[in-house]
C-alpha cells in the first residue's frame, strides 16, 4: 500500500496551536485513494525540522510528502511552487535562532520546484468551493527552510527518487484569528477536508495541468 506523509509544525510566535499540525494529526491513520496517511510533527526550529524529516524519510520512503505550515494573513490554501536556498528570519524560531542571509544547504541549488501537481490540486480545491491558489513564495522562515530541505533530500537521495513532495501554507484557525482581529481564517474541518482532496488529487495526477496560475507582482 502506498503511504503519504503529512507533516505539521509545533506552534510558534506566541501561538498555542498550529493549524499545520492540527490538520496533519486529524488525517493520521486515514486511507485516501488507497494510500495510508501518516502524520509527523516537526519542531519549528531551523536545522532540526529537516533532521527529523530526514530520519522519517529514511525509515519508510513515502509516495508523497505534503509538508504543511501556518501562514497568518493568508486567506486560502496556498500551494507553494518554489523553495529558495536562503534563511532570513524576521523572528526567532522556537530555539531562539534567527539566521540572516544564510543558505539552507551550503552549495545547494538556488531553488527547487515542488514535484506535486500544484495546479491540479488548486483546480480540484476550487471545484469543491474551497479557496486555494498557487503561491510563488514560501517566505524565508522555517517553512521555506523545511520545503527546501525536503526537496533537496528528494533530489539527492536515490532511495527517494520515486517520492514526490511539496509544501502547502494554511490560514489561521478561527480561534487564532479571534485574537488578531482582521486576519482571515478557515475552520479546522474545512482545512482537513481540503487536504483530503489535495492528497487524492496528487495521487491521481502524475503530471500537472497546463494552465495559467502565475502572478504579475
């Protein structure tokens, strides 16, 4: 049976919950389109997040990896296109580290693209009335750090040659937005439903759709 790994982060930045882990945990143990789903909780810490993920990937290579992260201020599920080789932290991570202008992987490529069918996923979510978009930037905090680390592992590890992976940013949960008036949110149940659709779509599409999802700015 194929296995799909979904990762989520610990809360950070003063929050007590993180929708990325809430969604991953809710899907743990499910079967989606014939594949088993496993969740992995990651520390919101530079370096450690990649190390924990790398250990899990060596233990059992999955068919797909959906790495999830929180993006306060975003109003939809943002399916990331590209990870860049830079850490530039506006705030400290959960271990107090705040790297500035450092590479994620010294000597690594400038960027990696997601190998998930990102446009097909966005189209499937929209078809079900769920807000989604292709995002052109995963930022420069631990989310991008993990995204780049994931894609570097997939690109350089022969045992992971058949694994496809990528990153999705999630909006805040309503209880988080209630403490930050004006910020958008999506209920946990809606986000979990959306990830089920995203996983099923990725399993069904080896190749992505060819349609415009770029941005002007």
